[in-house]
């Protein structure tokens, strides 16, 4: 029986060389091996029949070594070979096992030994061989009495780093679990730990099965248990954060209704039922004593900005300031234009605060930290607002647009600069239900699930790169009809490491393809002045096409743009492609989006087929989550902790809901998280509260 924090060098039976190999890469203790979970398993239980056969898939064989030898090719290159046949076969077919530049194998593998080998068999000139197979000596070697670790079982496959090897990790994990007691770690989930499919399973049992499962069914059950445990940790954080927000106290913002009435009277359209429902939810939150903490999400073009402005007017009616923060200068300036158009006629002052240092030549008042005599009721800006506490005064609501572009720490800092303001975070990327429960579980959620109008149809097609000239001809025709287009690339400059198109080279190519038409270039390394100049020329119709990176993903609104070509579309997620596609179809003309992939890239053609089938952002977001997992949305910047190990299971709504129920149950029974297993969450909370107190 060994302690969980024991050094690997002290684990009984663990070879010293395996412990040294892992220690070099920072895996030094029993606990670090236990939590280094396999990322997949291979079923090596089934031995192949007494015949070797070449093929693309690995196979497992019980063999007898009949001959060994080294071959050398100069001073630094060589190969060790072992000729084998199936064990028990009187006259068997032969297979040559080969290890390149590993001469020490001659001291490990010897004639007469019986091995279990696993690998891909290849045929060259009638001879069968297996290069660098996984092997285990089962008879005739020093470890012939050891249980099978690498073969003859459902075998773990680990992610490696540095000098790590699969064999060293497996051997370490095997000896660690042999020496650990049956129950070696306290359960994190509340007692009873779970119901139904998890009955009788503990944290210790799940970790054992996750490494060396008795069956594929046991492996799946263990993975789901550990996923539930991990989701529980997320839910515990967000549920506790939500309770702290409610307890912090806020101010009622009921307003007079006058500004809102005038605002709606001036709008050239009516809100949809979905917009009205969301606005009622927001106003209800603002009228209660607790601070609002709400997420507003919907598809591209669903009208979130109007709802946000209506929420901001409620704060102004209540005698307080409203602040909106956007991730880019382009998007902040677009919001400022809309605010001036819609809100200044109501007698409100709109201030724009960005990192731009221009002294003149701008339509908006650029605030630089010093308030003018007339304090603005509406403040719009980028992350520059984080460094301008003087500009924010008596803040009633903070609206954060495209919130996934900001880290959790940035959002918290902006909110702290106000006076316990209501918070509304928005995104035009529809968020799957499981993510709203997990990452945004501390937020109430409002969903705009319908668009203000049917809009023009966007025809989307996936096409091979070889059709580029046809596409250029089509775009020239659209330009000649008075339309404009976007051409999107994944990179700014060409890269030797990445096989993907670059905007700078693409700009040269498209300028020739579309000549004499005007083609602009936009990417993240341009200065703020250069970006604004390009966008102004596009809005004014002086550019016929714009070659760009994904900097146009948000904040671009040019109704005359009807064509979008996306190069190397396979490098983008489905949700991001949908967001990019939302830059067209914003006017009265039919629009067209073409996703270019490599000519023989059938895998991406199939993956992108959903873009041709639907324009429903919620359906696309669910498919993106299912195929790619949560990606960066669950990274440290967004959630405050490391990405999930079992993120692919977030598509299981039932599992996420169960985690939330267990978290709420835990907080009801143990609000201070006194149970020993919850100490990490308790310590995290104390550290966060101390950090917040120091910053205030």
C-alpha cells in the first residue's frame, strides 16, 4: 500500500529507468501518473489466426523468435531484426520485426523467446515485416512471469511529451495501480456519488478502469463518471459564483419608460416576439434588487443590438450611465454609429473610447481618460475601457458584446470599475445548451430564436480550389452589377509550417484576377487608422472587393456585399464559418458564399456539407460542438481553469444537467465547501475573493 503522493522512484517493482524517463518530463509522483489519463485505447485481446497478413491496421500476434541479428549502415545507422513465427506452429510463416537505431534491442530480444507483438504488417517484395512493434516477453525473458501490460488486453495509449515513451508510462501506471489500495482517493461527487449507470462506481474504481479497463463497457462507464466529476467541478464554480452575485446586492432600475417609448417610435421596424420576450426578461432582472448577470445570444442578424440599446436606455432612465464594450475598434465604431443614429436624437450624449490616438478627423468624441464638462450617458469602447476608470461613473449596466473574445478576468475588471452594475453579455455565435449550462452556468440566458425578417437567401456551396477561375468570373459579374465581395484567408502571411492560404499573397492574386477593379486588404497587423480607411472605402463603394483575414468576423455591416469566398475553409470551425457568412446577405440582393477546399479533401467536403444545407446557427453550433468539442470556449481565459479532459462529452445534455444538480445539492448541504475533497474549490474561492478585495 503506497501513499498517493509517493515518488515514482519508490514504487515497488517499477523499473528505475522508467521512473527516470518520466521524471525528466515532470511526471514524478504516483498522483501525476494516475491523472495522466490515456487519450484512447486499443483492443489487443484478440490474437490473430496462425497467419501474418499485410494491411493498414495493426494486429496482435503470439510469436516465437527464431533468429536475431544486427545490421549496420555506417557509423550512426543500424537496425536490429528478429525473425519470428507464430508460437505453436510447427512450420510457420515468417515475419521480420525491425527496430531502427536501437542496437540495445539485441540484449532484450533473443532466440527462443515467446513474444506478444502488436503493430502494422507491411509487405515488401514478398517479405512481411513489422517496424517498431509494441512487444511483451511472455516466455524466455526476465519478465516472463509478469502480467501482460502492453498486449493481450485493452491497452492504454497516452499523449507523450519530450522523452516519454508509451512503454514507460504503461509500466509506471501498471505498477502504481498494483501498489495502490482499493480506495486511494476520496470521492469528489456527493454521496451517493451517482445514480443509475454510475451506481457502485467510485473515483478510485473509475481511475483504474480509465487506465486498464476490464472491458470496453467498463471503460466507457469510467470515462463518463470522470466526465461527470469534471463537469461537477465547473458547475460548482459557476453555481457558487452566481450565488455570490445575488448576495452582493444591487440597485433597482425601473426607469420611467419615456426614453424607451421615444426609441421604439423612432425605429423603422418593430421588435420580433423573441426580441420582446428577451427584453422583458432583461428589464425584469434590472428592476429587482440583485445585480443582473444575463447572457443574450442569437443567430447572426437576429437583432441583439436593438435589445441591448433598449436595456441601456432603461439604465439611463434610472439616472445611471450605460457602457458597451466590444472586442475590436471596427465593431465599437459600428456600435457608436448606430448609437448616434438611434440615441442622440433622444438627447443623449454618446462617447467612444478606443485605443486610437487620433486627434481629429473622426466623427466621434474620443475620450482619453479625462471627462468633458458634459458626462456622456452612453459610453462605447474596446478593451481601452479597462484602463479608463474615470470615464465610467455611476454605471447602471455594462453590455459586453461578442463576450467570447474577452477573457473572464477582463470582464470582471470592467464590471468592478462600475458600481455593482447590471451585466448583459452578448454573442452572435449561438451557444449549445450544454455550454450555457457549463461555462455560462452563472448567467441567466435569453435566446433570440427568430430573425426580424426572412432576409435574402444566402446560397452556400463547397467547391474545390480548382474552380477558382470560375469563381473569379462570377465575382467579376457581381461587381459589374454594382455588388461587392469578401475574400477570406486563414493567415496574414505565408507560413512554411502551415499549408494554408495567406491574405497578403491572396491580395496580389485577386488584384490581378479582378483587374481593373479595386481590391482592398484588411488584417490584424494594420494600424487602427489603416483599418478604418479600408473600411470607409468599402462602405463608400470605392472598393469592389476586400481580401481579409477573420478580422471581419464581427462588426462588418456592408449591405451591398453579396459574395464571400473563404479559402482553406477546412481550417475553420463550422460556427466561425457561419459567423463569417453572416457578413453577407445584409441587404436586398441575393448573396453567395463559396467554401474552397483542396480538390481531394473529401473529409472536409463532408464536414462542411451542413453549411450548404442550413443557415440555422443553432443547428450549426450543435454540430460544431459534436465534431470538434468545445475548443477555446472552455479554455482558461473563458472559464478561469484549464480546458476539460472530457470536453467531447459536453454534447451529452443529460450528463451536464446531472452535474448541475449535484453541484446545487452540494452547495445547499455544504455552502462553505468544508468536505475535504472540495478543498481545491474552497481555496480557489478564497483566493479570488482576496484578489478582488485588493483590486477594489
